[in-house]
C-alpha cells in the first residue's frame, strides 16, 4: 500500500510540473523579425560559384510578382552583413513603390549597385 501511495504522489508531482512547463512555453513572446525584413516583399540573390563577382538580384512583392531585377557585376555582395541587407531592403521598398505606380517590372536601373557602393 505504501508503494502505491508513493507512486501516486510521484505521478501527481510529475504531471503538475509538466503542466506548469507547458504554460511557460505559451507565455513566451514570438521572436522579433530582423530589421532587414520588409513588410512589402522579399528579394532573391542568385550567383554562380565559378563567377564570384556576378549576381542577379530579383525583388518580389508580397503577391509573388517580380517588381525589379538587376544584374550586378564586378562587386562582391557579402549577404551575411547587416548593412548589405538593409540596403537591399531600401531598394526593395523603392522598387515596390515604383511598381505600384506603373505596374511594370523594371530592370537594371542601377539601384542595387548604387546602394551597395
């Protein structure tokens, strides 16, 4: 009888601690999005390993419509750097605004090249 009582108390303690742990997970706030993530769209950078200083940068709005495309040559884009990401965000927002006015995809206007220089 004593073993059953100990087992019952141990089971109740484990269930109580599990329930308390589950409540703590719900209370944690969602991680904040980084500052370089835009609410207006996203960008995609394509490169080739064999040609290191040539990139194609495409910008899309939230409806997955390509709003701007630029081919950048002669510059190394270090995409892990925050400054480069923030500059790409600025170009993205400019491209989305231009697309909303004219509803035309622009190409090779030099916006990315000028932003990273």
